C-alpha cells in the first residue's frame, strides 16, 4: 500500500470511492517516470502487474510512451484512449476507457480505467486512429529503408567518381604539360599528336559521364506499363545491333505478349545482347537469346560461345566501370552495361546471375528473372536522390 492509498483512507470521500472501485466501476494505476506500474487500486485493474511496464498490461498504450511522458510538462492535459478491450492472461476485459494525467502531488502519472459505454462512433474513431498509427509507422520504416539504400547509392556514386574519373583527368593534365613542352620546343607534329590524345581522353570522360547517368537513373525509369509483344521486341533489338558478319544470334523459346515496362525490358535485353557481341573474341560465334515463361516471371537467358568469365571475376562485372578485356574483344566498352542491367532489374524485383567456367570451358550465360507483376512495385517505389 503506497502513501497515496494511505491518505485515501482518511479523505472524506474515501468510502464512496472505495465502494465504486471495489464494485468494478473504475480503477486507478500509478505509473512512475520509467513508465512502470508502482501501484494499482480497484478490481477493474486487478490484471495489471505491479512493478512491470505499463504497456505489458495495457497494450493500447504501446507506441504512446512519449505521449505519456509529455504529460509531466502538461499538468492540465489528459491522454484519452477510449473504448478498448484488454486481453489479459486469463480472459478479456469489458470495454474500457483509459485516461492518463500527471499528478503533481504524487509525482506520478495516474491512469484512470473505467467501464466504457458501447458506442459505434467511439469504436470507429479508435479503429481509424489505430489504422492511421499503423500506416504512419509503416511509412517511417519504409522511408528508413529507402534512406539507407539512397545513402548507399550516394557512397557508391562518390566512390565511382573519385576512383574512375580521376584517371582520365590525370592523363589530361599530363598531356597538357607535354603539349606545352612540345610547343616550346617547336615540335608541332608531336604537339598535334598530343592534342589528339587529349581529345580522346575528353571523349572517354564524356562517355563515362553518360554511362554514369544511365546507371543512376536505371532504377528510376517508371514509364507507363504497356501491352507488348516480347517476341517483336527482342527481334527488333537483335536486328538493330551491329555485329560481325559471322556472328549468329538465335531467338529461342515462346516469347509471350504481356503488360510490362517495355523501355526497361528493352534496356536489359539490348545491353545483355550487345555485351555478348562486344566481348566475343572472334568474328564468328553463336549467341542464343531464350525465354521460358513461368507463372510469376519470365526466365530469360543470353548465352554466347565467347571466352567466358572466370569465377573470381563474376561478382566484379556487375560493378560500374568494370570490364574484362579478352584478346580480340571490343576494347571500347564503358564497363557500365551490366551494372545498368543489374540496377534496373533490382528496381522492379527482378534478378540476374551469370554462369561460366572459364578458362576450363568457353561460353557465358546470363540468366534474368523478369517479374510479370510490376505495377505494385512502381506504386511503392520512392525516388532516389541520385536521379537528377
């Protein structure tokens, strides 16, 4: 029995208050600054555990801890939680009204628990508030996850800029110094060759920046969903890509008609097929673009008979500006194609993996999982700060 309860016995209204409390009309709970129950009074709150956190017994206060603590600085405020049912260890209570106030004399939060008059309006309002709180909490969690992802993007972007763009900039400075020296010496022909090298470095930097722009915006391409014939799409891509006369591209499988992001699917297929062409080490070869339609996704593969990718490099190839230059392959690749593909697929819940066992055997197969249902993902996806 606390000092508060002792004083209640001597008060003029103690007998009436005690009668009502013992008949279950109301109950009082004392809560300390740690939001633990220090005392309780009345049969209506007999299920509340003294010494335990208030929310262990009164779950409706879960998530409202800060609201309870602010009562300390607002002595005239009341925190109401109307018409709730509490599930106890053995049963459930009737509908209850909960009201919390700060008692300056007791230096405690007092929670008055009373029987609620059933009211559909109160139930509707409570349900509305619960739904609003749940939605707000879910939104906070989603934004936190998105913020972590965006921060990761920013760090990766800064790393790419720092590491990969410094090289051509250094080369430009060295070439500029060489050009000054050659002009001072009157060697005009060599100075012209140096200026030509400077232009090449400048084009290289421009290409790298364009590739970076494609990379950071790939996950944000939310064009309207379109009804497309995927067979016509892949055929158009294959016919449009330049390749050696001896390079054959076969289109296999039953490509369906579907509603999807046509531009993003075009980006993925075009980059994968072009990657197979540009990294082939011979002027003759066979590339296969195949599809298997499953219930929830298209399983697409782009397979070539080129030099292959050793297992130790199969993770790095999806990083920006990373490329493996096989002898005889196209050396002008920016190293961004696979990074763009991986980023685009991750933005819609798809995936990509690579299978190759070089140098034991030749050939590489990229396998893409393209989800059939994308609309819900587009509605829920936030915009990255990297997207311009």
